[in-house]
């Protein structure tokens, strides 16, 4: 079986330290565009202090999509997903635009 691999055409910033993961995209005034944030490790997120929605993609250690959230609004949060190892935060609408779905593999430039 060949898995569908989806390449993310945006610059992805790696958030793998405590302080970068803690801050994430909070307090940004303008929505992200053509960029994303890959939070490692991370199996749940919150949208506190955010001013715009994000598409959220939860991944396992092999970058397989475990769960997706379309346009998660500010002041919302996700429940922890036990099988997830990392979280990819993308501009709202990216999941539909790129055809990201549970089971596909994500390839990104960090």
C-alpha cells in the first residue's frame, strides 16, 4: 500500500524548545500566510491570546496525520491525542487547499 505524501509548500518554523513552544503564534496581530509552526513534542494545543483561526494537524513520529482541526478559532483548545507526537499549525484553509487528511504523510521543509 502506497501512502499519500503531501508536501507543505510553506516555510515551516520548528518549535522544539520550551519557550518557543510556549509562545507559539500567540500575540501575533495578523494571520499567518505561507508559513507554519511545527511544535515538537506536542499532542494538544490552545488558542488563547490568538487573534485569528488556524488549521491544526496532529502527527505521529512518522509524520502521519492522526487528527485535523479546520480553522480552530481563538480561545479554543484541543484535547490531548495520545498517538500524536507533534502538531503542525497552518494558515486557516490549508487542510482543504492541500487535501490533508487522516492517514496521509506530511513532508515539510524546516
